[in-house]
C-alpha cells in the first residue's frame, strides 16, 4: 500500500476531516509506509514481485508470439526461471517432477499444475531420516499442494500423454511446460528433450483447439538440460551472427536459410588461415568462394557426377565424393588433400577443420530437425571446428526458440552497468 492510499484512507475517516488533522494523517501514513518498508518481508521481496523487465529476461510473456524454450543447466537455475516467467494465471505441466524445490516453486507461482513422474524404486538412500524410495522424491505422506496440484505417477515415460491430456487439462491445454527428464531417461541428449517438447507442443495445440479460455499465450517451455543448454548457447541465427562468439572457445552453430544467407556468412566467419570443409558442395560455387578467403577449402558431395562437374568448373579447389554422416571418411579426404598439397608447415596439417559449411538436402523441413542436430553433433565432435554454418530452415527456427537462461542474466547485468 502506498503512502498516498493510506493518507486517503485516513482522510476518509470522519475524525480526520478537520484541517488540523491533515498533517497528522500525513505523518501517520508516512510512518506506516516506512514501517512496511522496513519489515522483514518487505526487506526480502519475493522474486515473484519483480517484473520480467526487472528480472532482465530476454522475453516478455505478454509479447511472446510463438512457443519458446528457456534452457537451464541446474535445478537452481530452473527454480529461478520459474519464479521469473511463470504467472499466477498459468496452468503448468511438469514432467520429471520430484516434488522438491522446483515443484514447490511451480505451485507457489502458478494457478494450477499437473505434476508427473515415473514410478521408480531407486535409489533407496536415506535423506533426513526418510527413505527416497520413489525416484528422487522423499517418501512424503502429506499431499503436495492439494488445492493447486494434481500429482500423477506413470509406469513408464511413454505414458506422459495420457497423464497430461486424458482427464487433466484435456480441454484447456497448458501455458507452461517444465521438463526435467534426465533422471528418468538416464541421459542428457539434446534430442531427447527436444523431441518430447515437439510432441508435447503438438498435443497441447490439439487440447487448446477445444479450449474456451480467452487470450491464451503461446506455450513456454522451461527445460533443465545441460545438453540443450549448450545448444542454446551455441546456436545463432545467421542474421544475428557477426563472427563474434557469445561463449569463448566452443563451437558455434550458425543457422542460415537460402543460399544468399548461407554464403553471406562467409566474410565474417572464414579467416585467411582457416581450413574449411563444405559438405553438400554440389557444383562447388560456395566452396570456391570460401577457397578465395581461406588457407584452403575442400568440397564434398555424395554424387560422383556432381563432383566431376564441380572439379571441371573449379580446378583450383579440392573436391571429393563423400558422405556427410561418415566423419572418418571426411578426415581421410583431408589426409588425401595433405598428401597432394605438399604442405610444409606442421600447423597447416592440423587434423580437423576450423570451419565447416553444411548444405545437404533433407535437413530443412520441419521434420528434419533431429537429423540436423545429430549431423551437426557428429561433425562438431569429430572435426572440432570453431564454427559450423548449416543451411537449414528448421535449425534456424530452433535458433529463434531456444534461449539459454544464463544469457538473460548476462543481458540484465549489462543493462544495469549501462544504466
Ligand atoms: C542444395 S545442394 C548444395 C548447394 C551448394 N552448397 C551451394 O552452395 O552451391 C545439396 C547437395 O547435398 C548433396 N548431398 C545430399 N546428401 C548428402 C550427404 N549425405 N553427404 C554429402 N552430400 C550430400 C546433394 O548431392 C546436393 O548436391
């Protein structure tokens, strides 16, 4: 309550309606406000009271146009993100609910929640005198936020659809999905979380079509996954790429759409002493542009006829038949190049590439995302480039959806310093 409203309330009382009490009303209202400010609760404002702008988050829920995925690397980060993004009107789904800090944060923040976890017997360790018999949950007998939350245990992960959409919220859909499935699936592969998100989003859209709720916002996904968080930190939209990495000393993935945008990345990406590979080089136009700016470039394509034609057109470039997925074969092609090129300096014979351009068919459609991710992952691990530029529509769409939570913190600190 502000001093102004307290002042008005006091004035509205009959006793205060004489001029001599005006000043008393003023002093009292200022005193009450000061006390409220100094009370322990006021000294420690809840995160909920901060607005999205104050939290420094790169996304405003009000302005959110399509579904977004915020990636977190730890449970603490996830709980922080929940307090920043989840609103008290939201219906929330949590998969991999451990009924601990994260679930508590959800229930403290949202309007209603469906919390789902798998039935498990392990580990059977004892924490605080209680057996953790079900997954990571404590063996707690008291119901968890019974006024807001429905907790459902499922026999296996495949049953998530029934748990979230048959019965619970089947005709309203969800505003937020919280995902933490590493403990359930036993790995932290980016495509595990991503394919779950894709399927959930699809199912949620069906549920929302039957919904009578007004002004529903696009789905917001908050996911705890180190793997996906790495992707979110490295994946850049070609139009935002200036050649300057966000995270030093790690491979960046630049997603381009169309040949113009794909080739447009060359000036800010390729440096004069770089070894560059293009997979899916076709007739070699892009590879030859790269060749003119790099130490050397190699063009690889799966079609032998195409490679013959490319070599005829650009005799100065090294072309070979190869398969983008067979990374050992790509390294053998590089060895072959070294043998023929009579390179003297050891540095120039470094195995692997500084930059890899990827333009193989089938990775652009909406169903090519998981293939694109697995191809980029294998090229990234086998060839250790500084940057991979991929021509893929679905990858570029992903780059607009994925936001690492740490970035919002960095942007916030940057703004605070400049204010
Ligand atoms: C769109 S074209 C590439 C155009 C070229 N990058 C350019 O900028 O001029 C796609 C090429 O990918 C090749 N391709 C498809 N699958 C491949 C694979 N698994 N490995 C290597 N090349 C592949 C096709 O033969 C085709 O020539």
